[in-house]
C-alpha cells in the first residue's frame, strides 16, 4: 500500500471515528438538529424551545443506549 | 470581552487541558523509560505540526468560507464532539463506564516501553537511533501521543476560533492550558490521576454542545433572544440535563443485558 493510500485511509478512519465513533445515534441526532434548525429558522420562539429539546432527546437516548451496552 | 469570547476561551482551555493530561501521561512514560531528550523532541515536533495545522487550515477557513455556512458546519462538528464528551462523562459519573485511569495508562505505557518488553522488541524502531543519545521509540511514542490527543484540540481551536473570529484567542487559550497542565503535572510529580478529568470533560462537553447549538442556529438564520447571552442559558440548560441524567442513570443501575454480561467498558 502506498504512503498516499495509507494517509487517505488514516484520514478517513479519523473522521469516521470523530463523527460516528461508538455512538452513531449522536451523528444522526446532529443531522436531525441541523435540518430542524434550517426548517425552523423563521419560527423564533418555537425554534428556541425545540432545538435544545432535540439535543436533549438524542443525548438521553444515547446515554440509555450506553447503559444497555455497559 | 463578550460573553461568547469568555465562554469560548473557557471551552478551549478546558478541552485542551483534558487532552493535554492524557498526552502528558504518555510523554512522561516515554521520558521515564526511553530518555527525556527524545520524548521532549517528539513532543516539540508534534506541537509544531499541530500549530502549523491551525495556521494552514484555520486562517483560510475563516477568510474564504461564508460565515453562515462556516457556522452551520462548525456548529454541527462541535455538537457531535460535545454530545460525545457529555455522553461519556454522564456514563462515567453514574458508574456505567470505567473512569479514565491515568495511573493505569502510565503503568501500562511504561511496561510496554521498558527495554526488553515484548512490545518494545517487536516495534519497528526498537534498538535503532540510540547511539547519539536519541531514541526512536521514545520520540515516536511521544510524537504520536501529543499529535493524536492534540488533534481534537486543533479541531476545537479551528472550529470555535474560525466561526467567531477569535482564532488567536482560541489558540492562546489552548497554549495556556498546555503550559498549565505541564506545570501542574511537574509540581504534582506525575500524580495525574488526581486531576478531576471526568468533571472537566463534563464541563467542556456542556460548553461545546452549547456552542454547537448556538452556532448552527445563528448560521441557519435564527435570531436567539439575548444574542450572545443565550450561550449562558444553553450552558445552564445542558448542565441541568447532564445533572438529571447522571442522577437518573445512577438510580436505574445497569440494564439486565449489561448485568448479565457483567462488564464495565473503559472506552
């Protein structure tokens, strides 16, 4: 394997580990959050309440999933 | 200095401090077993490469990419990172995940690097480079430790610094943390296990998550009430969430499946 291929593979592994790691649900939650933020940007009060709520929901789900795996 | 600048500096300082504690454990182990010269040279080269990355990636990013696009992308990255730190910190605080034990990591690294150990004998650099009082294994281990632990710090410095126009402040906060950790590490004579790493990770996770939510909202065109002050509100909301989740998880105990397996993973 050439140095370039190894470097690209290591780079891809780093980003996969960084973005997904052992909690893919948090990556999905972030995508849902970004989608919701773009969709709710003109709904001030609703967005201010809903956006943090989405984050809390995914965090709680991920922590519970971590309990199942512990 | 604005509220967001203060929280930014605290977040970068905290994140850098946590990662530097982990890097210092590896560098100290390499220094003790393979000699300080090579360990410190490996550390210095890694720090220079990391600083070059901040300049090469952070500065063009802040100047060339439209600010709102930058904030959404960077906010999402901060959110992924912050939520992962928060999740692990809550699981560790509630006893569902083993605490990061720097003493154990130090002892294992020393055992692996000691001359004559199986791992040392099998390494590509074993026995090489030792003639001129330099040791390739010590250099490589220190370089890898600082570089890999520092990559997350670089990402946080670039993302927080570039999106808020405070790249110099973020870099300065990271550098301060590295100096403070080195001084404290030296003063406490390698008792790195005394550092409240999980509490620091919890605090940084809360701040990164708050910044992530704030920047994605700003970048997508949402006007937060109170502008920058909303970051403090978000910090309060996520701190409360982490507290409640930790309490709830402590009461819940392990799931039936986990209890049957009978293990507490460390990573």
